[in-house]
C-alpha cells in the first residue's frame, strides 16, 4: 500500500514528480529466474476499486525510473514503452502481473508495480535475480606426461557461461588438493563476456608428482549458485602417464637358462623398471670387461659349451646399475668303442665301452635289435647269438632334444662245425640221421650215402637261428651204410661221416642236439633227474654184464657180431671226431 499525496496536490502533477511513497509493511520481494526462462513478477498491491491504470517501471543504477508497461483499467488496453532491450519480451496481465521472456543477465534490476487512482498511487517493488548454471568442467591442455620430483603444469580446468561466477576445486583420487608451495600451485582466473555478461572460470594446476601418483585419477569441480541454492558439478577423471627414472635393472635369458644346449641361439633381454623404460643397454659377455652397446636385446647364435658363464647388462649412463645371470650351455658327448660294423670269430673276446661326457648326469640305455638290454653287453667269449645291432643311447632328461646315440653292428663268424646223430623209429622200420651244423656265414649242407637203402625223406632242414641249424635224412638201410654230411661256407669246408647199421640190427641211438632255447629248461630239470640217473646207471651196469655174457655165448651170430663190433668201433671213432670238432 502506498501513502496518500497531499490534498492540495493534483494527480498529474504528482505523477510527474514521482512523489509516491511505499506504504508501511511492504518490503523487498525477490524473484529468482534461470537464464533464458520467463521472469514472472506479480504486482503485490491489492487492486483498488477506483483504479485508473497501472504501470511498471525499473530503476537505473542512478535511481532514475524507466517506464516499460501501461494498462488502463477502463479501456482494458495495454501499452508498452519503447525500450529496446524489452521489445517483444513483455506481457502485462489483467491482474497487472508482468512477465519478461527469455531472461537475461541485464534483467537483474529493481522493478516497481504502480497502481494509480484519482487521489492515490500504490507501489510494490520486486528485485529480479537471474542465474545461469555453468557448463560441465573439463580438464584441458593436459600434460602428455608428468615427471617425478618435478613441478609441472598438469592442466587447466575450465567451466563456461556461468552467472554469477563459480569457484573451481582440484581433486587427487577424490581428495581436495590444497595449495602447497613447491608441490601444488593453483591459479584461478575468471572472465566475463561483455555481451552475455556470463563468466568463464579457469583454474590451472601445477603439480609435483611422485610414483604414488601412478594410475591416480585427477578431477576438478565447479561450485556455483542457482535459483535453488549452491550446486557442484564434477569433471571426468584424468589419469596421467608418470615418468620416473630406472631404479633397478633385470636380465632375462631366452629360452630358459635351464634348457640351453650346444647349437642353440641365446637371447639376452635387459629391462629397466623406469618409465619410459630405457631403450639402450650395455651387455657384458664372460671374460669381456667392455660392454657391448645394444637395444634391450642381444642374441648369441650357435653357442658352444665354452659360452657357459655369467652374463651382465647395465644402463648406458649408469654402469653401476647392473644385473647378471649365470648360463650353462649343456653338452653331451658319446663315444662307443668299437663302433660301426665289426666282424669277430666265435670264441673271441670283445671289450665294449660306451663313454659319456656331459654337463650333468646322463641316462644310458643299451639296445640290441631294438630290444632294451638290462645291462651293458660284455663279450669274454663270443657266441653266434651275440651277433646283432647294438645301440648305446644317452640323454639329459632336463634338456629337451639333447640326446646322442652310437651303434655297433657285430658279426660273429665261425668255420662249420658238424655233429651227427641217429635215431631209430619206434616202429623199427626206419632210422633218422641228423647233421647238426654250426657256423657263420650259413654253411651249405650236402649229404652223401654209401651203401644200399631207401631214402624216405632226403632233405628236411630246420630254420637257421643263432648260427645253428640241422638237416636230417630218414632211411631204411638193408645193409650197413655210411652217411657223409658236408658243411661249407666262405671260411672252410667240413666233412663228417656216420656208419648206420642195417635196419635188422638194433643199435644205440644218439641224443639229438639240444637247442639254445631248451638249454635253460634242461638245466632246470637236471636236479630232478639226478636221482633217476644214478638208479639207471646201476641198472645199466647189471644189464650190460648180462648182455655181454649172452653175446659171448652166442656162436650162431658171431659173424654178425664181429661186423657190428667193427661198426661200433667206427662209430666210436666218429663220435670222438665229433667231440674234437666241437672242442
């Protein structure tokens, strides 16, 4: 409510001198508006019944009024004053509420609503406040990297188009950074656009980093006031590459230093724990005091056992910072004596040695004809079954691919040895004569028969195994005959004969030759039959005496007996020859 004018004062004169005064009880009224919105200012005066018109004005900084809107209560018409900054932006309603569209910073003024009657003027002031929230802060001009223990500009935090101006704060890992001499230096600047009257705030940060700042996020925020109070907006995080000097050097060996063997290529790789890592190093080889300048790798090709030793590397500009690695070049030597193809005579001695020289304990395996042997072969007296292909193989289990092998092809030669045996068929109708031959190369067997008699099966030969085989003939002689077995190879020709009585004359059979495969079985059974043999010897002795007495008394068969005795004598001599040949 406004105060009354003096009674002697006319209305028009009062308006001209603007002598209206606020009535007691009406104070300041503030309207807050966001930048670009519509400002709505109600006239806080009750409309009187004898109202003539209403007007709105604003006050300049010097206090002088500028009228901007008029509305008549009688004609219901609205007039807007010619004020350029408010052209087409004003709207005065019937209840004298004034609206200003597209709020600007320049709209921050003191506006006054005036309601005029014939004898009175009522005024109500309104203060307009315009707010513009700033843009989201952004860290710009970021340093490509930071160096430890050096004060360096990290970047700038910028926020634009704010009203009123705001304040910028820096954070490290979410904690506020406070200025600290020589460590944290913050410089804040603000600038107002003369046209829009909006502020741009900029804050630069200089920071002395440490290794603890690796992967640490830096952010900034802007704090400003808006229509609803104070607010804060944060920037995106920024992580900086931290440079720091190398404090330790390490050396790597490729491949693994536990598996290096002669002929391999070795790559030494030197690494520094600085950022960025060093690009050049000095490499020191065993026995060489001067380093070799190279990139972070150095390769040795086709290494030998004398390359075993300590390898080192250091920084080029700080030789005291050094790393070393002990490398063992594994080797394996094998010497087989004798080796290759060796030809020996049966009964000879042959010492065999497989000598191993290695960087560590090696395993040794002997093979004969692809079959693993239980022990190292030893030949004090060679047999035909000793012939074969021997391999001595050794390896280092911990080193892949490091193995050696040498071979010995042993040939056991021997002149043909013959032993002849005979056996009467249980039916008594035939006799089997067997010629057992031993020798290498394989002897060829030929038979010669002197006398008459039918040959049932002239040639039947066994397989040639371990230098032995036999040929047998089944005959049914009508009279005494002589069979001759001839065995011949590249070394010698051997002949042996056996007298065979007529089929009608009984004679003592001779045991067949026992094969090597059956010898072990015979030996196992020997103990079992020892007792039987003793009893049989006693029985044979008694039977021999009886037979001798019988033959002596038999005169009718004396002629045949004499002939048989002659044959028995010849057989005995042949058997003695056989035994000599075997010896």
